[in-house]
C-alpha cells in the first residue's frame, strides 16, 4: 500500500478485534503510527503484538486499555497519545456495541443506557478531548463508525439504532462547528460485516432480534458479508490528505464512489447529499401532506 499516512499519528478505538483491528492493519500499512485502545487488555495486547510484527523500522504501535465513556481515562489516553507518539492527526471512533436485544419494554434498562454511553457518549467524548490539539495544529481527521441503524429502523436492537443515528448527526454538527479550521469530520457505513457483532445476533436468536433480521444474519454468515478491507480502505482515504475538504458526510464503503470524490469537491461541499435528512411528501411525488 502507498504510504499515504506516513508521518501521521492515529488513535483508533475498539481496535483489539474485528473491524477496528482491520483499520489498524490498513493504517499501519499506510505508514501511520498507532495508538490502539479497547477495554479487553488481553485482546488488545495480542492485537498490538500482531501489528508490531508487521511494523516498519521506526514505526510505533502503542496500546492502552480504556473505557471510552470514562472522562478521566479518555483524557489520559489522548495525553498519552500526543506525548508518546509526538502528536495526533487522526481519530477513528470505532468502539461500539449492539447493546441488549429484544423489545424495548423487555430489555434491561441499564444495559440499554450502557450501549448509549459507549456508542454515543464515548464517541463524543473522544472528539471533545482531541479537538484542542487538532485546532492548535489547524489540521485533523475525525472518522466515526456508523451502521445500518443510522438510516433505517432496527426493531429489537433499538439502543444500537439510536446510537448510530446520533453519532452521524453529531458528526454533521461537529463538521460545521470546525469548518474552516482544517479539521474534517465524516462517518463511515462499512456494510454488513462478519464480526463478533454478527455472532451476537445469531446467538440471540430470532425470538430476540426478530425473524427477518435473524434470517438476514444467517445468510450473511453463510455468504461471508462485506470484506472488512473495503471499509478499512475508506478509513485510510478519510485519514489521508486525499480527502481534504470532504466533511460532514455519511459515506458507504460499498455503495459510494468515494475514491473519485476529490474530483467533485466543490459540488459535494455545497450540497446536502450523503447526509441525514427528512423525506417530505414532495420528495416522493405525493400530492398530500405538503404546503
């Protein structure tokens, strides 16, 4: 891979397995120095050791066990990243959970709110803590991980759906707050991935997640799902200078022709395409409901 992230320091959350680890592999290949974080210490150290075996001479891979919803731990993580890597240029907010599965009146309330704390509060808190540094250097890339819940309902997996919609709208909002500062903020929809989260759905069964969703999960498991590398390549693109000026967008790794977006930067920047918006009757040719 071309070293498009050479000289850049990236902080990747939820990087000890699955898609987060795949992003870390892609970032390492692209030349970045890494700070990995996750809650499971054993898996985190295993991921770091794997990446170190592939690191180029002088390339650094650090790891720190962190609860992304804990303010003090996140502050210490960001400080350690800047001090030990000599800077910070890219934040990839990948850490996330499905949360409880089942109808809202049946699920455990504490488990539901914990999913929001990790997926939403943790993501926003990470942004809050890195922004002063990114603003001071007048450059930065923030990448949020979205999912199907951002653009369509997900019955029986409501905490996940709510959280994914929330972080996409936060990314759009933050992109406007930092517009003109040299910081780009975008969200990735990586597609249907075969990770531990898919296994959770299969283990929960159709009674909890619903038969339609369960059957789609079974089919996805059998067919292999979307390759993890496709979304990781998009994360590399959004972390690189090639994506400068692309901001406030929700980008599908699978369905969007994002490799060619730099050729259409002005048009993309002046449009609300690839964002969350309300669909009015007039948008669908309805003659009722609109003034």
